């Protein structure tokens, strides 16, 4: 009898809750002046569609540049930014008038754009020219172009505005740009074909998805006190360093005659010479020896310029000495490769 009574009382209660939950509700009325839009790129028609989110109808179609791809909205003012891959520029759309009010030229084959938290800067990854354009959104001009790895697909800025994370699809690496100095502070080998990037709200870590290996790379963006991103580099020749103006012709000639292999360390963008070792067979163990003295580390990867076999051997040795730590191997991109030359080797790592 009690069960029957319970069921009799429960059925109308559930019916009432179901009616309340599933009943059709009217959208809030914010007045006739209120507008809320969604913006959609149309790559084949070179336009941006504006959809009225109150009625879910097409409000306007805006002509932009050629092959629009990435699009982003400013969180501080009523502006929309559409990246046009075919015409290598960015269309600035006034969201009140829904019209293009400015066009900013960038570099080759840009794809996506990201806006800083304060709305003052935009970062555009230029896949065709292996760099990132930095735009002053108040003045609507490019204030810097930062070389990165091969075929960058996305540049994402951290919420604190300090770091720009760039996924380089062409050489399976990630570049970390110092947003204040507008220069790369580290290039890290990751998994194959890195693409999308997510950064934690506290700007401490970035997560990069890799479609080529079905993996996600986790990158620490903030080093604790006394730690820093480091690059330990071994050059096979001084010729390319001389061409870049970093050593004199006489120094390069002497180094070549003596078969000297420069061992360099870069910390926070500053480069210092550690040693010059005669012959490559001695220089590689010397590089690994210095790395072990600079341990412990949180992350480490091996990079190379046309020295795959040696890079794999170094990585295998480090995996044996650092159990539980992945040691990816990546190839140096063409931009950096022109400065270090063929057969260069490097260890990219973050100290604990």
C-alpha cells in the first residue's frame, strides 16, 4: 500500500518537473538596439557571413581578402579580425557597422590570428614565410616579424601576454616567443605535425595536439626561480656563423684548419661559448657530458640539421640515463638551419 501511494505521488511530481524543464522559453528581450552576431569565414567566396544570433538568420555578407581562414574577435572593442591566406593580409571589421574599416598586410600564407587579453596586440602565424607577424591593433600596423620554425600553423598568446606559443607543422617543433622582446626564447621538438594549442588560464603550461602521432605535448611556460629553457648546441663548422657576422673570417679559417667544433649554450636568448673541441668524435661526448652536469631536467629533446643517425644515438643514450623521461628527436627548420649549418646538433631542455 505504501509503495502504491509513493508511486501515485511521484508520477505527478516527475511530470511537473519534466514540463518545467522542457517547456519552450522565450529568448531574453534586450531591446531593439541590442545585437549579437556570429562571424563565419567563407574561403571560396572571399567573404565573411554575419549571423544574427537573436533570429539565427544571415544578417550580412562582408567582402574581405582572398581565401579567408582564421577569424577572431577583440574582447575590448567591437572589432573582428579575418585572416586572408590568399592575399596575405588581415581585414579589420567594425562589428557595429559590419563593414571592413582597415586592411593590414602581413607575410606569406597566414592562417590564424590570436588576440592578447588586453586587446592591444594580435599575432598571426605565416605558414608560407616561416614567421609570426605582431600587430599593434590600436595603430593597425605590424610592429614586428619573428622568424620561427617551418610552416607555422597557429600562434597562441598566453593570458598574461608574456609568451606566444607557435606550432611549427613543417619541422615538428614548437617555438616560444618572448612577447616583450619579440624574439624566440626556445624552440622545442615535440610530436609529429603539431597543430592546435591550448594554454592554461594561469599561463603556466601549454598543450599542443599532434595529428601526425595522435599525441598531446605538454610544455611548461613558466620556469621556477633558478631555472630556464636552455639550448646546448654543437656546430660542425664555423662557416655559417661567419656568414652571419658572429665571428671573423680569420677565426673561421683557424677553426676550420684545426677542425674545431664550437659548443654553445643559450639561456634566455643569451649565447655563450662553452668549449671548442677538436674533432666531432670528441665533441659529441663533451656535449652530453656538459648536459649531465647541468641536470636534473624536466624536459629534454634532441634537434639536428641533417644528422639523423647521431641525433637518434644521443636520444637513445639519454633515454637509458633518464628513465621515464621522453626524449623526442626533431629536425632544425630551414630558418635556423641557415645560421648553424649542416650536421649541427642540439639539446633543448628545461631544468628542474
